[in-house]
C-alpha cells in the first residue's frame, strides 16, 4: 500500500472553524472517491495538547502538538484568525505560530494558507516576491505589512512557486482551494467527483473572483432539473438547444422553459451559455490549448464565438483573461 499523503492543519485559539473543517472534509471525500483508499491522512496540530476553541465556539481536539509533527509533511495547511476592531477585522499574528510555520515549511512538500492564514505565511517570509491572496477584508492590511508580497484580493486562490506555495481567499473558498490541491494530486475527475458530493456542481478555479456568483443555482425542488444540470456540465459540446433539453426530459418545449426558469432563475439558453463560459475559463486558466480548441471543448463552437461571449459576459478577451488568471504550470 502506498504511503498516504499527510496533511497537517494548524489549529490554535480563535481559528476559523470552516477553514479547518472544510478542507478536512474535501480530503475525506477524496479518499471515499478512491473506493475508501486512504490517499490522504489528515492531522490537526496545535501549539499544545488539549481542546482548541475556534472562532465559532466549537472546540477541536488536535491529534498532535506542534512539537510532535515531525518531518513528514506533504501538505501544511495554515488557516487564520481575526480580531474584530472598530475599523473592521484584523488578522491575528502570533509569533510563536509564525516561527513554527517557518520551520515546518522547510521540510513540507507543499504549503497552503486559508483565508487570513496568508498573514502567517507572509510573516514567516514564505510569500516574499510572490503573488498571494487572502480574505478581501484584510487584503489592505497584508499589502501594507508586507510590501514585498504582491497582494491580489480578487482570485479565489493563487498557486505560486510551481505549486509549492498556495494562498486561498475567504471562508468558503477553502473548499475551492482544497479541491484544487486534490486536482493537482489525483486529477480533475476526482476533484469534480468530490465537488459533486459537496453539491458544488462546478469546481471554481483560482482565477474567479471572490465575489463571483457560483454558476449553479442552489439545488432545486426537482431532482430531474438537478440531474439535467449535471448532465449539461458533462456534455457541453453536445447540442444543448432548449428543444433538445426538453426532449431529454420528455416535456414540451414551452413547459420545459417555464419549469427550468422557475427552478434556476435563468432560461435554459442563458444557463448553457454560462456553463460553457465557465468551462472555457477553466481551460484558459489551466491549459495552453489554442483558442479554437478551448471553444470547441467548451461547446462554444469557434474562437469567434468565444471572443464574443467573453466580451459580453466578462468584458475582456480570452487571451487577456488567460494572461491574468493562468494558474496551472506553463
């Protein structure tokens, strides 16, 4: 049996609960997607033994103390904590935690911060000369405290140093970051399988804005509509005209149009176009495929159509988008 990928998540008083539990759940679901094979071993490490009270008031029981972590760390995951002030949230910097992160990162294969955990990585010198993101509310603090770091408050996550250093944006973006790590380790198919278990119908890529509206609407009251949305995501290069989708559901085109709009809030045509643009964005962010191939794979047909919908929906060109948001290795 291969040695499991060891993920160590730092926990400490006031840590954001979701920043710990979210990635842990993603790695657990990745194990399940592999037929129960323990590809990931997740351990919580704290400064000292005993329960740790999180920002939500829920207590976590760490598996290890910082001193017990040792040298075998495949992924070091560093969440953060904030103090609320009259001027808004301020990232909390504990120098003892910073020192431990700096030392542990030396023998970790990969280091990632979640939300305001980026402030701890920056204080440890791990982001010097790199682009990084964090929660939008503390981005100005990070930029002011660490001018040697290029702070970009827009992306959901940023991959730097050839995948050795990652930074994630705020709160729920911890799921997107963890999914990206799984995709790097085990491939996009496994990551998408986990995203579906989390009812994240499409895995958001790093280039997407922290404020972008998720493509898939909340789960509808009709299972057949939800199943159709999943089918659309898997068949973007197919004929997805409204009459074809209506026939697939054995409904008249008029009745289908009414039901789909009622359940999703958008027309079927608008939904399909948005899904195709989302797929094109993923390809532009993670591949070097030429634009005509990106357009064909995403179901947009031609590079001309790709240009047109990008101009209309994103107010940019595909080439400019790729230059701005390329996250995978060149």
